[in-house]
């Protein structure tokens, strides 16, 4: 499989480009740090993913997991290509609707849905709620009853399969808070009998994120398919199956997990059920379609380490700090082939030792003021950012061909400070001073 990072972001005449736009031009126009997405890469990855599924003959619905990158321009790019959406909050649901995703293509997942969110989703007429606990079912029944509606539900099953990924993004074992354990199903189904405003229409599973090994998928999908048959035999009118998301990407520029092989694994497990199959990919669709542009502020030679102090920080991209995630980095101006590589620590300006993007990373010589890119930051980048240390949120830019649009501007300090409100007693004191 060709990696999108290789096709969307390439050196041309020694300058790193996004599609056919020199990235230095973006840095000049909007400053750094700044997230850049390639619309071509988004479209290509979506098409490749959905084609791999349809090539197997599966009747599939791709529901883009908005949490990976919730920007309206990203959601709409996929929505316009026919994607549905996987949302985990009313906020994400509102984004999906604002981007024009039809409600009948939206699934609502998550362990902690609240009454108001349920009501909003029922009014919107979404495809299904992926429900994760008996208490959630009871509340959903109550909310639907009050609105005179029937809530379409898929039970999210915890298949107890280890996804073999990072512990913080493993979701499918009994050690995790997610899903309904298979053993508890008979009791749950008995309880559901009494819930008049619930229609159990499907089963769902999601075992984790950034999976690169397909074996855990095969195990989880087969377990789910077996359960599907059993429940159908027991008289539950199941009409859909949801296989979740989690397919990984390559963070190193090499080949990533094979979408075709993934589609085959799904097909093998569930094709015989003869029902539509939902997929909830997030990272796979956006991860390598984005990068974070940054600038070197200082080069600091310590006794044992050489530090590149850069203008992006853990508040912009938390993944290295939180998951020890490895992100490729390259200078915007291509280093000569014979340039010596020296180990550097790439660190941000935040007052924490954990504010580090890479440790002892071999890098060509960089000087203060030079620009570089942190790759594979289209997923779980901007969306997990914060304003820690009162740093301004990084702007976001979408490239198309040789032009670009600012899709989120950097706010001003005035905007940021205006978010804080003083209580009356402090306001009075300030006025008096
Ligand atoms: N469906 C459900 C129910 C999920 O919980 C998730 C992700 C997805 C789909 C989409 O997973 P994806 O295809 O993107 O792997 N912040 C972490 C990843 C957290 C994933 C949470 N759930 C990271 O930066 O690696």
C-alpha cells in the first residue's frame, strides 16, 4: 500500500510541498505552529478504504470517527464522498449534521451518553446508539419514551480480545471500561424485554486504536459474528453489525496496514450474516493526511544532549508525551544527501520535561529560524490540543493543489483572555483600582 504521507507531502526541488504547494508559503502566511491537511490525501484515503470494502462485496457503511479530526472541513470532505459519522458526544453529532452528514448515517458511541445528548440524537433521527451498559439502556428507554420514540440500538460487545496496541488505546478486554461482557448478555436481554422504547437492531465491537496486526480483528469479528447468529436464533431481530474502527497507519513512512487484507478479514467473518456492515475508521482516514509545521527557536548544546527548542509544544500535539508516540520529522528544506545526522532532542517551550517530541532523534543540522514538519498529525493532533501555558491554539490549513485555505485561524491574545470572566467581587475591585 502506498502511504499517503509519501504522496501528499513530498520534496520538490528540495522544498517540502503539500500537494503542489510549498509548505514554506503556509508558514509565511499563517505562522507556526500550524496544522496542514491535504484534501487530496483525505479523499484518496477515504476512496481507498471504501473501495477495499466494496471490492469484497460487503454491503458497508463507513462512519468516519469524528474524534480523530473533528474539523468541519474534514468531516464534510468525507461526508461529500458518502461517508457517515461515528460520534461520541452531542458536540460531535452537531458537527456531523453541520457538515451535512445525513442522520441516518450517524452512529452514536461512547460509554457515558447523557440524557440531553440522547434526546438530541433521537430528535435528529440517527441510525443507531451503540449502547455499553444496562443503566444506559434504561435511561435511553426513558428518554425515548418521553419523546414517543423507539431508540435503535446496537449492543457494544466487549469480546475480551487484546488488540496488541498501546495500553491507553486498548478497549476490548475485560480490564477496560468499554462494552458489554458476553456472559452478561442473557440477563441483559431479559431486562430489554421490558423496555418498550428500545429496538435492538445490531451488535457492535471496537477493540482499540492503531492496530497494525489483523489477528485481533479476526478473533473479535468472529466472536461477534457467532454471537450475532446465536442472538438471531434466539429471536432478536438483528439487522446490522458494526465492526468499529482502529485500523492503524504507518508513522514511519513505510507501508501501513493493508486495507485490502483488513477488508478481507471483515468479509470472512461477517459476509454470511447477510446484513449491512458499519465501519468506524478515524486515524486511518486522516492521520497521514496532516502534518504540523513548526520552527526551530534555539539550538542548545547541553553536556550530554543537543536540544532543538521549537515553537510547537505538547499543548499542540500531546501524542508523544501521552503515548510515547513516534512521529516522523523532516526539515522543510531538504537536507543534502551527505548531510551528517546527529542525535537531537526536539522539545517545546512548555515548562515540563515531558514537553518533548523526540529523544536522541538523528536529524540533519538545523539552525534557529528553520522550518520543519512533524508528520502523521492529521489524527488526534489539533483535536487533543489545549492552551496550556496560555499558548494560542495552532491554526489549521487545508491545501488543495497549489492553493490553501485557512480553516481555523489563530485567535488573538485578546480573544483568549476574553474567555475568562471575573466574578463580580473581583471585577468591582479591579474597577476601583
Ligand atoms: N470507534 C470507537 C468506538 C472508538 O472509541 C474509536 C477511537 C474509533 C472508532 C476510532 O478509532 P481509530 O480508527 O481512530 O483508531 N487519542 C488516541 C486514540 C484514541 C482512540 C479512541 N477511540 C491516539 O492519539 O492514538
